[in-house]
């Protein structure tokens, strides 16, 4: 028996401990309020009170004072609140462990699902599964990477050929005409039936790209852009075309494009002497030239030999007789210090092959003198040098071959055939081997000239005209597009926008530096900021390897740290959670397999690019409740957009296929919701659909993407905990009732 003094001496000690426990609970509540209030503040990392060590110590304190508080639920709620805050705060550091253990658990489930029982059989099956999955991932990544590159090129092509002309407008910089046999190439509609023996394709260079003009079935002319590769964003100054090659002169060298590629491609010698084979129709730079970094202002390929190339630059004239492999400077005594304006090659009525070159003195060499143009001619195959023609009274912008004269008369004398045309600020001038140039009937400025069997094409930066014969009237052939900013083009803000669209965005797209940094930052944020995506992925793999080797042992070791009287209850919770998660994964894998198979077949029939990848993604996204099927359909539409940007579809075909994709996505969702998931998941997860939707929304709000993905597993875990808690409470109630009954019977 204890004495009265002993009892009185214990009461103050118990009372003091209770008071301290209450104070601790109150202070912890204050810390929780402060921590949640300051969690998004920019200076939260500098506050020592919010260091992760503090909440850990508070959890230890609350567990020690748990027995001194009558309302124990308050302590439990505070521990949960601190745990949530600590989890969110340390999510970046915990991500590798969470991801690694989740994958280890899934792998454990797949391992147990294998039909093989012997150890070596399971090992072989596992290796084969990893090899197949790796091959699928490698092949898929290769295909997606290739399609992504095509999409990037297609988007830039669309930006330069559609967006910029619509916003900033366009100007014509150069024209060239390709003449091919009737069975090859596209045609330009013409009313001259005498010229049906050959077909023509007109190429126009604007300040945004290169287009070819071809005739539709109805006879209307349509422009088709052929700008891609390194030529995107370059300022094109001149064009020339031979039977199978188009050349474009820019401010930084010469570029080449093959109209039709041989089956084995084309070998090209690079600047370092190595050989690179071109196997796609992409513009590429002609390397190893004396004018790699010089402004190319004129290019010409004589029609009698497509391997010959004349290139005029700011400081000289160059030629190649082997399709650009080697280059020589032409007549340095004449052109070494001159700026070449235009080059044209013709074959006259006598069969003589003559090349004409228009040149000026460099603009910055004689700034106070007027710019004069000299036109020289050279007879191919002769021993003669370059001889000048009589001077033109106006600066020459362009040269082209002449036309045969009609039977019209001027001053009662027959007009002779015109051998050469020159475009000047005052219009068109003609040369017919008389002593001087004759002014033609075009009164406007001519900066662009091209001659073909179908007639003469002449124009400036805004309009190109066409006529069939010298006596024929001129008709508009191509009119430039006026941008939406044309009306306000002189406003400073509009000039800044135009400069940004023309220079800044193409520069970003070409270098890719800022885009890569933006994508890296975005991926790093998805990886929760812990060292970036790759570091998180590597650490997750390391955790997966260790966790997979002894997954169950880790949980046994954790359970051994708990008090002995709590271990059986914790084991009951873990067994119930594991059983429900196994059922959930089994049902989810079955549903994913079915939906993936249906989606792959449907998207393959529709013609969605890389339908296998899209179908697998649609099946995997189906694991996300409520919103998963829509995400899978979005992947399919994204693949269609990539196909459109890569040039796989025309716009009408794209719209029709996209409508079918939407219908298939809705049909797959309806099939899954009405037949597949109810039959398969009913035994796995017995949860109300509204509760699942609520969990998904809350998970997305709290944890973002991972919250959406883990919403159902978390609900399954909570359901398991509630079920075990009810069972334990019932067992405890039965045990207490039985004990009371036995005590009454004993009395």
C-alpha cells in the first residue's frame, strides 16, 4: 500500500508533464501555421525555423508527449500536418526513392505474375522482356526523333512561308525558269500552243523563301514553297536553275537544291575534304568555295551544260566546270574589284554560245561618283576575251536573253531579233547588235528578268509581268502579298515586331540554344528540381536496383523499429494494402493491354504517324482516371499535327483524319467505360467514380502530374487502411466485450 504522501508527491509531477505537453502542442500548432503560411515565400529557405530538422524534432516531441494528452487525435493531426509539409518540402530529394520503390514494387508484381516457377526460367524470361522492351524503346525513340526533326523543319517552313508573309508581307528578290521535257516537272499554264514541246517551272525567291509556280488542273497557278534546311531564314538574292538543280545566292555563300534525287543520293564534298551523301531534298550549302562568306549576287548555269556554274559576288566573278567541286576566278583584271550584278547565257540564232555579265564598281570605293554599269560578253569556245558592250545609260539590275521579233514594223523597217534585255530604273532596254541600247515599252522599274519559250517575265519587288511576244501586251503574273502590318509599317512598334519576327525567332530556331534551355528548365521542374531530370532518373534507377534485390527485407527492417505491440497491426495494414494494390495492378495491366491493342489497330487503319507509339501511349494514359482517354486522344492529334508539319498530309486530308481520330478516341473511351473497365476493375477497386474524380483533382492540385497518376493507388491505400482499422476496432470491441463477460461471470 502506498502512503498518502507518496500519492500527493506524484500528482504535481503528472500535472507538470501535462502542462508541458499542452504547451508543446500549442507551440507546434503555431509552427504549423507559420510553416504553411511561409511555404511559398521567396525567402523561406533562409528561415532557420523552417529547416527540415525542426519538423523532424517536432514529430519526435509529439510522439513522446502522446501519452500525456487526453485528446490524442490532436497530436495525430499535427503529426500528419507536419508530415505533409515535410514531404512536400523534401519532395525533390525523395523523388528518386519514391520512383525507385514504385518501380521495384511494379517489377515485383510482374515477376510474380510470370508463369515460370524455376529460378533460371524466370531469369531468362526477365532478360528477354528487358531486351524486347529496350528494342521497342530504341526503335520508338528513333522514329519519334526523326519525325520530330521533320516536324521542326515543317513548322519552320510554315512559319517562313505562311506566317511571315501574312504578318510582314513579302517582296520578290529573284526569279528563275527551269525548262524540262514535257514528261518531267510541273508546268506553267500558257496559251501559246507552239510552246507545248517543253514544260516550264518558274521559281521565285522572296524575302522569306523560295517558291515554285505550277499549274493546277483547272489552269490556275499555285505557289508551292520549297524552303527548308539551312536556307530557312537566309536572305536570298539570286536564283538559277538547271535541269535538276536549283542554286540560291545569299549574303553568306551559295546553296543548292536537287529537284529529283537519285536512288542512292548525291555525294557532296564538304569544306574539310570529307564526302557526305545527300539522301533527302534539303537545301545545303556549296562548301569549299572562295566565296563561302561573301555575298552572292548573281548565279547562272548555261542550258547547254548544267555542270557549268557562274557565280558573281561583291568582289569578283567565279566559275566551276564540274558542278561546284572546283572553282576558278574569271578575268580578275576586269572583275577582281567589281561587284557582279547579273549573269545570263544564251545561244543565238547562229548557234553561238555567249555569256553576258553586268558589273559595277564597288559602292564603297567611289561614294561620290554615280554608279555605272558595264556589260561584257564572252563567246564560249573562242580565244577571245571579255569584250564590253556599248554602255547603258541607266544602272542595270538584271539581264536575260532576248526574243524573236514579230512582223511588226517601226519606221517602215523590220525589227530585228532582240538578243539581250536589261532591267533598269527606267524600264526595259533591249540590245539587238546595233550600236546602242534601245528603250523598250515598259516604263516602270525592272529589277527582275527571266526569259523562256513561253515568253518574257519582268518585274520588280512587288509585281511580275509576263508577255508572250515583243508585240504582245503585258499581263500580271505574280503579285506580292501585303502583310497585315503594311498599313502601319512606319510605326516604331511595328518595326520592332517585324524585326523580332524576321530575325529573332528564326535565330532562336536555327541555333536552338534558348529552346534547349527552356526545355531543360521545364523538364527540370517536372523532375522536382533535384539536380535535373537526368540526375533524378539515374538516382531512381540506383534505388530501383537496390530495392528490387530485397524489397520485402526493407519493410521487415522498418517494422522491426516499431514497438513490439504495434508490429502485428502494422503487418495487417501492409498485407491488406499489398493485396489490394496487387489486384489493382492486375486489373490495370489488363485494361492497358486491351486499350493499347484496340488503339494501335484503330490508329494504324487511320494512318496516324507512328501509330504503335500513339496506341501504347493511349493505353498507358488510360490508367489516369477520367482524363486519361482524352490525354491519349491528344497524343494522337499531336501525332497528326507532326505529320502535317512534316508534309505527310494535305490540309483536307489532315482535317478528315483528325475528325476520325477524335471519334476513335471517344469510341475507345465509351468502350472502356461501359464494357472493359467495369468487367475487369470491379473486383480490383470498388470505389465510387465521383470519389475517384475528386481524388484526381486533389492529387493534381497538390502534387501535379504525379498526383494525377497516383490518385487511385492512394485511394486504394486509404481504403485498405480504413478496412483494417475497422477490423481491428471490431476485434478489439469483441475482445473487450468477451473480457467483461468473463469478469462478470467470475464475480
